[in-house]
C-alpha cells in the first residue's frame, strides 16, 4: 500500500469514490448531484495538495490538504478524506490522517482543523478523537442528513 501525491490523470479513479460518498449525502455537505467536472475542481484544484492511497495500482482512497484560512489563520490546515466503500475497515482513514499530519508539519502548518464533521459519522468522530483531535465547537442541526434529518456538525482541532 502506498500514499502518494495525486496527478490529474488519477481523477478518473478518484471520481467513483467521490461520487459514491457525495451521492449518499451522509458525510459531506457537497451537492449530492455534483458533476464530475465540479468534483474535479473541488478535489483537485485550489488546494495545497491532493493524495491518493493505492494498492497494486488501484486507488482505494484519497485526501486533500489546504490552508484553512488566509493571512493570520494560514498556519492552520484543513483536510478532507474519502475511502471507497470496498476498502473501508482496513485502516486507510487512519493511515491517511497520520500521513496528512506529517505532510502538514512538513508544509509548515501548526495545527489541523476539521470544519464540518457530521456528528452522526460516529466512526470518523471516534477516529479523529483517537488521533488527538478535540471537538472545539458544535453547530446545532447544521447538516441535513438524508435519513436522520438535521444533525449537528462538529469543529475538530489539533495543535501540533
């Protein structure tokens, strides 16, 4: 297994992962009908870096890292992670989060912030807590879950 920086050509393999997760509408606040072109812009452009997690040449997961705020907030980064449903439960999210923290430090960031963690995404909340992130804010009923209705979103933060 290998985590490497994504190339534009990788997006054809990233798209099914992105599409599956966004269409489900349970963890990201992107439009559920996001097109491939829009997704490319979201996931591959305007970010600091995008990475893929591959095994035997197959892309199983992906994440991005970007500066969370400009100017006086530019020492804090933000990341988003997506794992193919066929690869869940294998520790890929853990590996990607650990990798992203290493990359963040190399890029000079002092902290990482997750701006909008859906509270019903219990696996992610548990993982981020285990990896040292604290919930520093709660946005009541900020996410409209397709099955659960309005649920809270969390702001999670880790100072390096």
